[in-house]
């Protein structure tokens, strides 16, 4: 049985962020159906940031129930434009349509992190970053999609800011770690308060 700090995620980027921060942890992905949870709570008209927090909570609790006494870190991120929540595009056509909707507008990345232990939530936080896409031309968009090909299907926004996707934007406001899906500074502060890491 794993005892200690556990990341309830299969995300390689979150694992890298935590390792780079010097954290010692195990990564044990949650076994939940995120889309099913969304369908179940959809009737409550939950705001995008609240949905991210609920999914992070469900992930943390799922792993916490399997690993008593371990401190579990659950994370989730939603991407939203107003009340509309986006998911990873299923194909290039959907990626193009989504980028056309986002063009010239400001959308949000809502990154939630939750700590759980023994089936109880200890702490929850949601960071929000605002990203404004520029009014790119349709010709540019076609070139971008041709260059990126299937890569655009791997992220909810059909972009990676650390690559060519940065050319879609004119302004970004928010914490770097929140954009990557893990509000690391608030998490580290809380872990220090709980005595999980050195002060």
C-alpha cells in the first residue's frame, strides 16, 4: 500500500511540474468517468470553475478511498467561453470549428486542485487564467491546422502554448502553472501548512 503523497492523475505534465518542484510522490490515476460525471451533474448548470473543482474532488476521493492515510492530490482543468465548456476535439474539423468560435475572444482555463485524506476533502482551490485569441485569418488557421495535424486533438483548446499554438494569442493573463493545469504555488503552500513537505 502506498502511503504518503499521491497524485491522482495520469497527466505527464502534472507529474513533471511536481517533480521539478522537488516533490516526492506516487502517481496513481483515478478510475472515474469524467464525461459521465458531467452528464450526471449537468442538470445543475454548474459553472465551469465549479465543474473543474468537482471533477478534481471526485478524482481525489476515488484514490483516497483506495489508499487510506495517504494525502491525495486531485486535479482537473476545464476550458470555457462564458458558460460553454469545451472538450478535446474529436477530429480536425471540430478543432477548426472550435478555434473559429474562440477567435477574437477571451476564454478561461479553470484549473482545480484538491487535497483529500481518508475519504475526506482537506482543501480545494481553483485558479483561473484568461487567454485572448487574436483575430487570425482563416488562411492562417488552415496553415496552423495543416502544420499541427493530429497534435491539435491532444488538447482541449487545440493548441499548446509552449509550441506553435502561442501564435493564436494576443494576450494571456494568469499563473503559468494554472495554464498548465496545476495551480502549483497554492498547492505547495497548503502542503507546507499540512506538514507534508518541508517549510
